[in-house]
């Protein structure tokens, strides 16, 4: 976890937002225990890469077709 903490600090200093996608439950528990979840920000964790990219790019989510 030390390397991730260091990366998070380095990225923040450079003005880069770190996001995490598809984190497994076991690793999420480790992030929580180490304080990384709070350090990165709970709003920077996503269930899918696609959702992370959509949110970070500011693009609107894809339209869902209406049911007939």
C-alpha cells in the first residue's frame, strides 16, 4: 500500500486526479484499512472502467432507448 500512497501523493502534487475502477472487495477492505479510500476520495471509486471514463471526461452518460 505504501507505493499507492506515494503515487496518490505524487499525482495530487502534479494536479492529476487518481481514480480506481473494478476494485475487488478484499482490496477495497485494504484501501479502507490503510486510509487510501479517504485519501483518494470515495467519489473516485467506480464499478467499471467505462463509468470512470464517462465521469472523468465530463461526457454525458449514454442515452437509454425508450421502451415502446
